[in-house]
């Protein structure tokens, strides 16, 4: 257990070393919130609604996704592809700890880092922009939301490991990564609530794991009756795939060698 | 003498770009296709968002939907041209870390030239045509005529915008040299730039002012659009020319100061 | 006359952040970092003439590479001045850069995925070399380095030795007046090292250009340099002929005694050599004796350990 605590601590130290990097990253997160805010204010600020969302509702949604992003999508496992390509994977692989736990703990450290910054930024955003926020009081929904977020964290983790593992087979990992990022930007519901789209589109999107990262957990938090089952299924399914791909990939890694 | 130097730069750039292409052929071509698909997907989702929003709101800060689409198309075009040429900045950190930047410094041609322009991906140039086509389509669709004077003004704006974008990239490089932090900075720049995807009036009086006079991202889309709609006095462009020159001089100054503290990759 | 390189009291000080250990240390570093001044080069002065082949030697971290980088214009001196070919290298003017070249051991400026010839052609464009001059130079260098058959092979497929040779061609194709080499033989096998040294020697003899190299391999220096500048901890401790180094720093000579049972070595003060030799020869089991200078490596080692 102690070794994982060390890993956690070292990851945080790594992050602190690059101060400018840290600051830039957080400033970017603020912008991620700002642009949609202005758009929605221009469109809905005067009243009315779009596909059932009033200005207040959309602001709640936006606020929610901003917070959830840090929690669910803060990750260092993105480095995995690079680590495989440069052989940097060898060192943690040889250590006496579970490699998945290693990556996961690093992710947790990253999430903690992001969250602590949110405690400064959120009050700031609130004071400047006064977005209406909705505090869920129903214990049941709260519980479901938390489980949902936990599932989302696992799903994102597995997605990262799977995409990072591509590096076992090809040197160029940036292109598929880029494509994934672009798709996720849209499909996770980060740009706008997915139920603004036609029914058919929603159904198709829900067949992919992406909406379960931000859109679904947020909806559950907001009190909508969405089943947790699909998420559980995704967690298990992705977990299995990850294990398989990882094993296959690892055997190739030994073969390439360094 | 100046002309000769300019020709040298052009020749070297052409050669670098063609060699980049050869290098890609030697490696993975699939990657380039994935990139193109990704970029088109991104453009698609931007359009989708526009339709979703504006499907219900007929007017957004005084612009109709077709006008907003033109602004989006213009932004897409200008932003992508800039990214296409100045792709080198995305590899900059790596070049400093592995020592290649030292070779740039000692090469007779400007190290800024290599840092920004040496990584042009020829595959990206293919996308220019559909993007340009999109602008033309959106222009016609907005109901405003494609007359010579409008086209001329738009071209002038694009040139000014390019000089400004280059200046900002040089400033980002300066930060990168000093703090070895480039990737987040350039992405932050892109986030800021993205604000110009939509008419800047959306950001209120203060926001518009900042985006016009301080960081003239408005030049990327809103201002050329206004020129097309006949809502803008072309003489104002002179002011932007001055601003662009000022920014360029400033960025070069910052760059030379940043190099003073350059400590070079260790051997 | 203008010297090729004129360095006057050159110094370089780096500001390095001191990291405190542990997570709390990290947080402290975040909010109130401490910086330390590290002096890499201390008041270094020397003069190099046209056509010279000078070696900067010293242990790792001595400041040789830092000095070289100040001479080539990569680093801005914290103090002092330097003029190379009449220019201030820091200004990196076009006419200055056209006349110099830098080769760094194990670092590559050739296109990785393309044949070496492509990189050479690019250099022709960059340095504006007239076609006939380019062809002549290319043939000459390729012949000297014997890489004619790998010109059209992707650089990534070449062995380290072949890559270094190609690197040299790229560096010399525009006939620079000064060639800077930073640890050029590092990582090469013995044969390759030898091959590179012979080339550099030959090149220096046949051209008017100067060569300045840094190395921590004694063999580089022994083979190539008549003149050495020994640097340790940022300062010059010797600047002169290599042959004089031994005389200046070593008060001893080595007497090697070969007997039927083996060889023993004796370190003897110069004045006492004859006396000791005579003494040793009295032993009937002695087959042969050799009187040698102390190996230059030992001299240098001694010089460094004494500091």
C-alpha cells in the first residue's frame, strides 16, 4: 500500500515541477467553460429555450460538465503510447507492483490536482458569471450519480489504456489519438447536451462508451431516471478488452525489446 | 540582395516540404488520412453545433444563420492556413530537448524559419481546397455578391491576420525557449483563437474590444465577414496593418531576449 | 592580422533551481523556489589562428562544451568577449554562420527517413553553393570518407559510424572556415574512431580551415592535436603543445623492467632515471628495460586529481 502512496506523491511532484505547464492547463480549462457560456448567453440570455433547455438549465449543464471533466478525464495514462514507443515502459513494468494499479494511481493524483484547482476557480467563475447551480438533495440520485462517476472514471481509464496500447503495434499513435479526442469532444456531451440531438442520433451515440463519461453521470445527478446498467456493462466489457489487448501487446513489446 | 535571400528561403521551404512528403511516404500514410478525417469531423461537429443552436434562434447578435456560417467558414479557412504553414511549433519542444534546435541556431537561415515552417505537411495542403470551397459556398449562400473589391479586402485581411498569427507564434516560441513549455501554451492560443469562430459581438462590449484591439482575433472571421456584408469601413484596415507590424516587431524583440537565457541541450 | 578565434575572459554562469525533496518540498518549490548560481566557465582566454587544430580536453562537466557553444554563438556569455572570424558569434549573422559548422557526437542533423544525399542537396540550397563547387566538394568528401555506396540509403538504416561520416560530409560541404566538433568520437567503436581521426587529420592538412574539438578521449587528442587546452572546473589549466604537457606536469619517467617471470614498472624522478636504471640492470634476471614517458592519460589524470 505504501508503494502506491509513493507513486501518488511522486506524480504530484512531477506535476508541480512544471509550474507554467500547470498554470496554462488550468487557464485552458477556464476557456473551455467560457466560450460555450458566451454562446448560450447570446442565444438564450433573453429568455426562451432550446430543445427544452432554458438558460439556467444549460448553464447548470455546462457547469456540471466542467467539473466532471476534471474528475473523470484528468489522466496521465495518455502518456502510455509514448512510454511504449520509447521503451520507457520497461522500468515500471519491472517493478514489484501491478502495472494497471500504477497507471490508475497516477490518474488519481492528476484528478486530485485538477480538483484542488477547481476549488479556486469555481468560486471565481461563480462570482463573475453567476451561473445557476443545482444542488442535488435526493440521496438516492446522489448515490447513483457517484456510482455513475466512478464507472465513468473506469471507462475513461480503459479507453486510454486501449488507445495507448496501439503503440505496441504502430509507431504513429498521435493520429488515432487525435481522432479519438475530436470524437470525444463531441460524443461525451462536452460541447452541448446530447438530448438536443434527434432521437435517432442519441440512440446511436448511446451505443458508444463516450456519452457515459460526462453526459450520463451529469444527467443522473440532475435527477433524470437513467439506468446505471449500460455503464456497468461498458465497464466490464472494456475491462475485458483492455486485459486482452494488453496481454497481446505486451508479448510484442518483449519481442521488439530495447 | 533581399530578393536573393527571399528566393533562398522559398527554395529551402519547398525542398523541406517535399522532403517531409517523401519522409511520410517512407513511413505511415494511414496516419495522414486519419488526421484529415479527424479535422473534417471536427469541422462537422462545429457546423452541427451551429445548426443545433441556430436552428431555434433565427438571429444571433444581429447575424442570420447563413452569415454565421460564413463566419465559421472564414475562421476555419484562415486558422487552418496558419496551422498548415506553422506546424513546426508543435514539434518545437522536442527539437529543443533533443538538440536539433542548436542546429537551427547555427544554420545560416533564421532559426525562427525552421522552428515554424520546417514541418509543413503537404497532405494538409489538400484540405485548403475544400475549405476554400466552403468559404465560397457560404459567401454565396449568405446572399452577398462575390465582387472584386470584397475579395480584395478579404485577401488583405488574411495577410494581416497571418502576420499577427505569426507574431503570436513567435511569442509562444519565446516562452517555450525559456520555460520549455510549448504544448499547453499553443493549445491555449488555439482555445483563444477558437473564440473567433463565432461573431465576436457575442462576447459583449468588453469582449469585442479585447478581441479587436488587443488580440485581434476578430480579423480571422468577423471583420472579413463584415467587410463582405458591407458593414465595415475598409480604411480601418490601415490601423490593423500598423498593429500587425507593431506585434511583429514586439515578438521579434521578445524572441531575442528569450534567447539570451537559452541554455542549450546538454551533451 | 585578425585571429580566427579570440576569447577574452569568457565566463558562463547558469542559474539552476534547487529542488527540495518530498511532496512538501515540491510544494515549497512551487511557491518559493530557490535558485543556485553555477559557474560553468570561468574567465577563459585564448587565441586560435587560421588552420590550427586545437583540442579542448577535460573531464565531464569541465566546461569544454559550454565554451565551444559560446564560440559558435549558441550561448550568450555571462561575461567577457569573444570574436570569431571577426564576428561576434552571438549575433549569428548570415556571413558568420556561412563560414562555420558544428558537429555534435551522437546528434544528427540529417533527415532521418531520407537518403543522406537529400540532406546534402538541401545544404547546397541553404548555403547557396554553386553547382560546380558543390559537385567537386561532394566527390572529394565522399571519397575521403568512403561512403559512396551508402549515399542513397535511408539515414535511419546506416550504422552509427556511417551516420557520423555522412554527418561530416553535411558539415563540410560548404567548406567552412571553422569546424567545431563536440565529442565527435563518442559512442563509436575503435575502428570508427580511428577512421574519423585520420579523416580529420587529412582534412586539416589539406584545407586552410581551423578545427576546434572537445573530447574526453585521450586518443582523440594524441592523434590529432598538436595544441591542447586543458579545462577543468570551468577554467583553463594549460594551453600549449601536447608534448610540453608531459614535460610540464610530469616529474617522473617510467622504467619498465622485463624479466623471465614478468614485467614490473617503476616510477622514477627524472633526475634519478639513469641512476635507477643502472641499479636495476645489476639484476641478472633482467632481460630488457624500457625507459618511457608517463602516459599522457596518467598525466592528465594526475593533473585533474591534483586540483
